[in-house]
């Protein structure tokens, strides 16, 4: 009976181990599931796949796109993708819970085509080729856009593949449990053998019913001489067999203990489930387009996007500056920043020895501050450090007028040597762009240019001088009151010079800082007018003014306009701190003879 029990236990162990391995082989679940959608019957040039469709199953998505010629795919924030698509007719892909498959429908628009999609500043990532396969783990707020070149129908085949759980939580327990049962079966078998050997042979009894007297065991000396008891030998043999079996089982158990978590049941939930609370924030009062108490809007770009944008701006600036190509510069510059470059190209076309404009380095972004917005226009402020650390960092204020426009530099300033930027929100959060007439600062953004222009003309006598910090302001030395007085004194008595200044036509750009103050970019036009004061007298323009105006002398007078781009740190209202000039750029933008 003992042998039967041992055999049954061993067989049970074999069945358990076999079932455990079968779960990882013949009974193993599929590794992935796919769904394919076709748009062959549609002439739409764009296909949009929102996150809801990409989340038809759990897990990281693998997207395959084919059909047609060139295949382009990109993903970005859903509002950005739909903004870029605009009124173009497109295929909208969705997930059908009933069928468990992707489906598509055409969303009609007024535009049959779309612009070329490559290198849009809106994309988080983009892919190009004759067919594409790529993976992503799509957040809830992103969408995938697929097209050819914007004029041909969108690629007709799109497949999304999701991984399936390959875990077999009973495999590990069955295999380890089977090995444990095997150990028990082996022990039972050894016990049965030992019992059988102890009780084997005939049982003899005497005629009177008493057992015969057994012979006395051999003396120890006899054992030394080589006599070995059979029962002792049997026990030692059984022990040796047991010692041989147990290590094998233990080694197998230890090997299984190192198997992946797919072999074992997993605990769900609890304190160790890895969940992370999502931070929330409150709105900043005075922000353009925000109502007090509303949830903050997302930042318009990520840090990675900002790096790509600045790299593209730097490449465009370098090529345009070298070729003196104002049209190329206009692809990435606008407003005051473009005016300075256009004038510089005109000057250098006539005088190759003239200095070029301030360049845009392609170095590290030491500060990235995107606007919180989901509509257009949008703004980005960033500071770039040149690879040559001896050069001043460059502050860029970029604007994007519409979803299909690239970000363009509106203001470009070299930072002052001692400039300390105020603390601002991280790029992942962004900051509100303040209205130009916000009253939460010691001076409204739309009053800064006029106030500082008055200081440049009148110095400490200006009514605004007490509000601005003079220390570290090198622009006052370059074009301030002392400079103007010296230039006026150098003129002959037959000529006069006059200075006026006005804010430029662009709207000031103000970003909220963490101390309730702001970083503000503004533009100022300084006009220098030189006129003869006596009959027959002449004025003789010099330097870049002479190069740009194209005259050696004039009996009417010369008017030169200098564009000044200014970057300020403005404290909040009620603060005792002063307004600080953080950086500037100043260059001749126009020159003409007076009528």
C-alpha cells in the first residue's frame, strides 16, 4: 500500500509540473493583438488617429503605415494636430467597443489639401519613409496624424498592434508545487522500501508459540573485521539515494524561483502599486485669455520641441546672414528682430566690412518658458548659451501666429554680463502671458519702452529714473544722455542734432515670474535727426548711416532710426525692487534724407 501511495504522489507531481510547463508552451496566450483600418475608398489627404483609438487595448502601441508613395506620420497634442489640420477634409479613426476593431469615417472640410507636414514646430516626433513602423506610448491628450505630401490621398493601410499579457500566474505555483509533491513522493517511496526491508522474510515461531531467540549481534571487533549488518547497509543506501534526489529538486526549485513575474500571481493595488498623484495648479491673475480660478492651460511646447525650434532658427539665421537673404530670414524672424536683419543685409551688401547682426547660437537652452495656451497666437521665451562661454547668452522671444506657421523670433537680446533672470516656472508647466496693460506690476508693460526712452534722453533727470536700476545698465553708456550730449557737442555750429523715441508697433510680451513680477520684451525706436542750421550748410553722414542712406552729404538733413530691443525684469506692484534691464540689442534699421 505504501508503494501505491508513493507512486500516486509521484504521478500527481508529474501532472502538476507538466501542466505548469504547458501553460508556458502549448497553452501560452498570444503575445499581441492587432487591428487594421483601410482608407482606400477615401480621397482625404489626412488621417487623424486620436488617443482614444490608440487606447483600444492596454499597452504600448506599435503603428504600421503603408500604401501609396511617401508616408509621413507625426504625433502631437490633440489640439495642435486638429489646429494644423484646420478645414482640410480628413479621415477620423475611432475605436468600436462593440466589434473591438478600429473604424474610420470622413470628416468633411472646405480644403481638399494640406500644407507640407514635415518639420512643423507642433510635432513631438515625426517619421518619414515609403512605409513606417514605430512604437509609442500615447498619452491621453495626443493624436497621430498620417498623410502623404498633403496633396495625394493619405496612406491607405494603418495597423495598430498592442501587446497582450503573456503572464501565466499558475505556471510557477504548479511547477514548484509539483516539485514539492515529487519530494514527498520520493520520501514516501524510500520509506516504503525501508519498511519492506525491515519486515521481509518468513516469521518463525517455536512450537510453544514463543518467538525463537534471536542471535546476539556481533561484537564491535567483528564489525571491524568486515562484518556489515544488512539493515544498516540498507539504511545508508536509502540515505544516499535521498541525498542524491533532494539536491536535484532543490536546484530545480531555486531555478524556478528566479523565473520572471509572468510565472506568478501578482498583487494589484495597495500602497505599492506605483501610482503617482497628478499635480494641479491654479490660474495666474491678469493672464491674457484666462479667467481667475480656471484650470491652467498646457504649455505650448515641450523642452524637446523648444530645442528643435531654436536649432531650426539658428540654422535659418546662419544661412540667411551668410547669403544676405532677407526673404530667408523672414521664414524665422518677424517684427523688430527682422527689421534689424533686413537693414543689416542692406548695409553689408554695400559694405562687406560692416559687422553682421547678433547671431542665434545653437547651444544649450538654459531657460525655456513656454506660454500656457491652446489657441493662437502663441509665445515662447528662451535663453540660449553659446558653446563659447565667453559670449553673452541670447534671449529669444518667439511667436507662432497660427497652427501652420513656424515659430518666429520677434525679439532678440544679448544678456547683460551681470544679469540675473527672475525665477520662473518649469517648462513642463509654462507661464501665463500677461496683458500689455496689466496693472499688477510696478509699471505696465506697454509703458516700459516710453519710460526707458525718456531715461536714455534725460538720464537721472527723467521722472522714471527712480523706478529703474542704473547699476549694470551698459546701454545707458552706449546711447544714453551722456553719449547724446557728447555727440551734440561735437557738431559744428552750422548743424543741429535732435533725439526722439517712441515705442515700436509690436505688442510687448510679458511672462509672469514666480515672484508675481514679469519678464518683459519691448521695442523702442530711437530717431536721430541731423540738420544744417545755416544757409548753404551741409551735413555729412558717416559710418553705417552713410552706407545705408547712400549719400556723402546733404543740405536737407539726415534722419536715422535705431531699433532697440529691450528685456526687463519688472517687480510686482507694491515691491521696493527696481526695474532691471536684463539685455538688449540695438542697430540701425532705417536712414533717409529729409524732404
